[in-house]
């Protein structure tokens, strides 16, 4: 997550959450969660070494889908207690 461009992906993810209608504070929380989930999904699929900002970006749609539909069993255990509901 500490690679060139990952902060740009995070900023864009937060901005996207705001554009979806979340208040700023919730948009920041949701954006950080989705960004981290996307990185974790990439790492689960590709391995933890060498994850790039592009990998995080590529997994954002799947992270959004997982969040909206409910995390699968493996992710639910990892993110226990990290529930942020959609505001609409």
C-alpha cells in the first residue's frame, strides 16, 4: 500500500464516495475502508509482495461489490467489527 500512486488511488476513492452522496466524514471512512479492502483482495489473489497502485485500482470494483453484497466468510473474519453502512 506504500507504493507510488496508492495515495492518489485513495484520494480518488474518497472522492468517489463523496460523489455517491456520502457526507464528507463518512466518505473518508468508506473510502479508506474500500481502498484497504481492495489492497487486501489484490494481495489475496496476487500475493502480498509487489502490490502496486494499479493493482489496488483494478480491485476497487470487486471491493465495492463485496462491501455492498456483504463480505464473504474469509473477509468477514478479517474485517470483523469494521462495518460502515451506506447512507442512502
